[in-house]
């Protein structure tokens, strides 16, 4: 079964941002890194999704921003907190889906497995450029067999 690239649907990202800002005021890059950490690098929001959503939330009155040390720091407003409270059921639905999207209990094993995959991908990128036809054929067979074995689970 293939998983979606992100653990929430269109229009739900605002809840993720508001929940983060409820925990602590942050600037855009800090939000991106914090969410990357929260999702164990399985989802990293792009600036193209974070900043427009922050701007929309600011226009809605749910977020305010101020300049601090040359950075635009966002904070949740009272209206934003009220909105989160009113939309508690939506937040719980998103959190349940996030738990189904990845298994937080196995996050350490998942991170280690992804690290091994990244090492393999790096090795493959390095070796494929210099491999002859026979070696490329062996590499394809190994990758194909690994795909078949993993996809059975």
C-alpha cells in the first residue's frame, strides 16, 4: 500500500501550523525544521506551503507577526486559539490520521531503516555511473528482488 506524501489533506495544514504556534511563536524556517523533526523527516513542508498559509492565517486574524532580529516571527492570536478550540474534532481527526501515516512507536527503527536506504541510494548513484552492462543488469535484479520482497508485506 502506498502512502500519501503528507499526513493530512488539502486545507488542513492551517491546523498543523496553528497547533505549532500554540506551543511557541516561531519564524518560518523554524516552523519548517520543527515540523520536519515532528514527522521524523518523512514530511518536510516547503516554504511554498508554509508562508502562504501563514499569510492566510494572518489575514484571518488567527496569527500575528512581528519583526525580531530581522526575522518575521509568527504568534497565534486569541482568535486563533478560539478557532483551534472550536475545531478540536478536526484536529483530533488529523492527529489520528498522522498516527496512521507513520508509526511513532517505531520512529527510531524507521529513521535507522531510512538511513540505510539513503546509504544504499548513494552507493547506487555512485556505482551506476561507472557500471558496465553486466553490472547494471545485476544491480537491477537486486533492486527488483528487494522491491518484490518489501512490497509483499
